[in-house]
C-alpha cells in the first residue's frame, strides 16, 4: 500500500490517465482473434483426419483377422470333404488292386520277388521324399489338384501332373517309369504292383521276405503294403495340407510386419507465414502491425518498412524405418536434417549501432545491423534443424507393386544453427540478429502423396509432393508479423527390402 | 453498464460486444500501458497483446470480481512480459540485490499533474519505472512485486525508494522551472 500522501496523489492521478488508441490497434486485435480460430480449425481437421485413418486401420485389422478365420474354416471344410472322398477312393483302390494282384500272380514266373522289391522300394522312397517336399512348398489349392487318385485301370502317362496313382504295372515297365519320375520331382506318381510294393513310411516299413519266398508270401505282403499306402494317403490328406497352409499364412503375415529401413531426400521451398496459406510475406502487413506514430526511440522520423520475405530453397534428408500396420497402412519413424531459408532485400549496414547501449546487449556480437527497406543487400535467412518425423501412410489404391500412398505425420525439430535477421522498429527500422528470439524447438504437421516409381527385389523407389506447416512460432518477436515456417517439396525415397 | 451481460456476449463471440468491451476499457488501459513503456508505439503494442489475451481468456473471468480490475491485471502482466522479451527493454530489466534504501522525504510538497507525472515516470530507468508503477500506482506490496519479478522484497523496496527520490527531485525541479517561467512571463507582460 502507498506509504503516504505522495503515493495516494500519484495513484489517483495515474488512475485517471487516459489516451485514445489509434484505430489500427482494434483492427489488429480483431484480426488476431479470428486467426486463432482459423488455426484451431486446421488443427482439428488434421486430428480428425488422423482419427479417421486410425479407425480405418483398426477396421481393416479386425476385418483381416476375420478373413483369415474364414480362410482357415474353408480349408478345414475342404480337407474334411477331401478326406471322405479319399476314404471312398481308397476302398475302390483296394478292390482294384486285389483283382489285379491275382491276375499278375498267375502270370508271374519264378523270378525272385525280393530283388524287384528292393529296387522298387528305393525308387519309391525317393519319390516319397519328393512328394513331401512338394507338398510343403506348394499352396493348398495346388496340393488339392496334385493329390488325385487314379483308378487302377488308368494307364500311367509320363507327362501327367503330380498324381497319386496306384496301378498295376509289369516289373520292367515300372522300373522305367520310376526312373523317369525321379527326374521330374514335381510329379507325384506312386504305383503299386502285386510283386513290387511301395513302402510309404519308414516307421511302418514292411519286412522283406527272403529270396526263397514264394508267391503266397508276396501276395500277403502286397495286401499289407496296400493298407500302408492307403493309410499314408489318408494321413497326408487329413493332416499335412492344413498344417502346412496355416504355417505359410502365419509366415506371410509376420514377414510383412517387419521393420524396413530407407533413405529420403526432399528438395523444396520454405517460407514464413502467419497462417496456413503459402506465399511471400507482404511488407505492408508487418508495417501495419506497428502504428507509425513514431520510431521505437520516440523519434518522429518516418519508419522504414520491413522487406518482403520471399520463399527460399529448402530440403530435408534422412533415414527412416517403416513397418506395416495392416496390408494397406504403415507407420514410419525417422531422423532427418532439415534446411530452410527465406530471401529478403535489406538496406546498408549500420554496424555502428552495435555500440549503442540499446542494441549492444541484444544483437549477436558477431552479427551485423542493417537498415530496413531498400534492396542493397540480398540476404538469406538460413535455419538448420535436426528433426524426428513420425508418419502414417495409407495406400489409396490396391496395387501391390506400385502403390499410391497418402501420408500424414507429426515432426519434432530442434534448431541447431541459424543466421536469421529480424526486423525491429528501433532506429526507424533495422534488421539484426538475435538468436534468443528464435523458438528452437519446433512442432510441425506434414502431409503428402507418393507414387511408387520402381519396385524391385531389393528396394522400392517412391516420389511425391509433401508439405509441412509448423505449429509454433519460429520467431518470437513482437515486430515480426509472419512467424510460422512452411515447407513444400518433392519427396523421393528408397525403401530397402529385407533379404529373405 | 451490465458487465456480466457484456462478458457473456463476448464469450459468444459477438463482434459488436467485443468492440464495446474494447471501447469501454481501451483508453484507461492505454494509460496503464503508457506508464510501463517509453513510447506510444510500444504502449499500443502492449494494449493490443493485452486485449488479445483478454478475449482469449475471458472464460476465466469470474463475475464476482470487478471486470476493470481483472482487465487491468492482465494488462500489467502483459506489459511486464513485453519488457522482459523486448530487445529495447530487457537488457535494462535486471535488478541487483541492494540494501534497503530509506525513504528520505515522506511528504514532499510538489505539484502532481497526470500527464506530466506519467512522462517523468517513463524517464526513470526501466527497473525503477516498473517497481514504482507496481507499488505506487497499482498498489502491489513489495512481497508481491518480488514474486512477480523474481527478486527479493528488499531489492524491490530499495529500487522503489530510489525511484521515488529521483521522481521527487525531478518534480521539484519542474516546479522551480515552472515558477521561473511564470515569473519571466509575468515580467514580460508587465
């Protein structure tokens, strides 16, 4: 509280002190209130877009899981159908084989069965391995086609596609066929013979009779082997395809969700704005920001206008890691260097002002002071940033080889160096350096499109336009009207595929 | 004037109400800003920033308090921020810890005229000027000033005493000058 009368008098006099402000003040107040609203709307639009994308991705993910479940159910159904069909077929096979066995037994001379058995067994063992390999590598549909059981009466054709064929052939012809089949590993052609029986499973390997075994023993073995073949075929159809397919599906999903890394270079232009529009800074705006009653020092000399700021060259370059969130969406994190600049024309140097007490403590020691107005010197304000961009990408088309992608993201940047000069109304308008007025930490939103130009085995090359708008002021000076950094450029990026 | 109604309308962002609020307080508030700065340009800048803050934070105003006092407080805070950030003021806006300086003249007999006094206050060093305004005009205690400016209470007292002494000296000189001028004019007329 005031100590005595003096303070009371001062207080009462000062409370009554009034001045009429110029009309420009209200105009500027009104303008700034409206602008804030515009910026708010822009941020809300971005947030809504982000939320919509997140929702879409979530929906895609859920749908994707359902789709997988549907596929699996369908596979099981098909397998069940196949198994029942196979059971019927194997019954028929048994009958056919029984008949043919008897015929063959009658025609067989005293040749030893064991030699042939051994030869044929080795041949069929190899084929069996080939069959297993083939099944693991091939998708379900192919396996379905391949595992066909031919009726016993049907003849074997060398060019036939993989087929499980249980047929009666003579020992000599079987040897030839077996040799051909080994060459063609993709074919699955299992033949049975009353004399030469196929061994399908090592665990259930039949005992080989000695040389002096007669036809009766061979006959008995044939029946036994047929059972084994039928069982094996059933087992294959029942279990293996489902397991193999589900494994392949899981493998595909996990491989697509791995992090990949890439490089990008984005040349473009940058400018300073006071809103989201892109363009040069109009000198009149900044000039009107300050009323022209007098200069900052109280002098009445006319004040020099601030120069027009024109967009300058800018670029971003860095590395990023990208990961698929769903088949059509992905997320990328990066580390990049950003260079931004603006060009402006300024007047002659006024370095003598550095000794002036008003500026000596503010302007950089190694800096220069220039007159505002005039176009004597072409000056370029340069800003060097280290940035951490986070981008969300959404493939707009369904092309897997050449996707068209829309991306949106958020970037945090740290200013590491700058030579920027700022306008001040002091001394009838000057430009000088003051790093303390620069906001060193910058937050920005980005958006853009990209087309995949080339998609090779090792890398994927994309090209497209991008734009960044900074959310906080770059220059925190009351004399600088337009203070938000804006960047637009063409982004070219290479995404490296992982070696399989 | 019904301030509560005016505030409600401003909160609904009715331009006419916003303009009315501005017109009602702008002149007085420019007087406040004028005392803290050294030029009318700067004063208008502070006024502009202050009103932008007022409209953006009007929802925080509680109708129990006086609207004028709330606006005045925002304007003073804006002025202090301006002094801290602005290149022409911030190098002067530092306070050394000083010992208590006794107030020499409790009741000086000086003429105090509004505009004249305001101009003299603006000629004080920025630190003195700020503390004098905060204590003598706004009525803040030295403890409050210390918190606002991040200085000791003693420093605030000391700076205030120096500012007051300087101002009284200048006022006395002004009185003498005006007496001389009056005498000179009187003799000339005769």
